[in-house]
C-alpha cells in the first residue's frame, strides 16, 4: 500500500497499522518528528467523519506539516484502509473512543492537538469527557453538538 496524496509530494509521509481489538487500524503520518521537536510543537491528530467515511477528504490538512508540525491521519475501523469486520456489535461510541486511545498510545502521541470533523467532532467530545492527558487543544468542525440527539435523529430517519 502506498499513500497517493493530493498535496505536495515533497512532504515526508509514512503509513502503517496499529492494532486495536485484534484488528488493524491504518494510519499515515505526514511531517518530520525531529523538526517538530526542534520547534517545540505537538502533532495534529485528525478524526474523520462518518461513521463510515475515511481520511481522504481531510488530506488537504497535510499542508499543515509544512509549518513543522506532524499531521496524523487514521481510518477508523470499518472504514477506508483499516480492517472492516462484519461485526455490528463493535460499532459503539466507546469502541471508537478506545480506538483513539490505542492510536495515540501506539504512535507515541503523548501530547497532541486533535481536530474532529462531523462524526469525528462528536467522537472528540466523547473522548474529552474521559479527561485524557496530553491533549494540547481540541478543534471541533462541522459537528452536531449532541451525540444522543444525533443518534436519535439517525435512528428516526432509518
């Protein structure tokens, strides 16, 4: 597998998988950790929307790496390049909150900024209720304000 970025190919990028609940969660990191550390910066972790979407519509955020900060993408399980088990019992908010923890831990993101877009913003709000350490800042973009309200409305529309 190789990353086919729609942005500056000169940016340093690597990809791989972390393990979560016996499955693989795909990630990509754009930017240089040494440059980031030398500048006293923390990486930016992106939480994509969906559920069911993947990282690709956020790829323009890779341009942030040109400022000296790494940008970390990942596809939540069931999405994009990550494993896609046929097990609806896994798909709970808590499951995805724990996946964020696993990604941070396995990629060594002790300190990071986190941006969540749409469903990713709701996921970020839920994640923050657990008071995780090392979150430098949180940005919520184009996201409903209430997880219960969103779940009720999506259930109603089925």
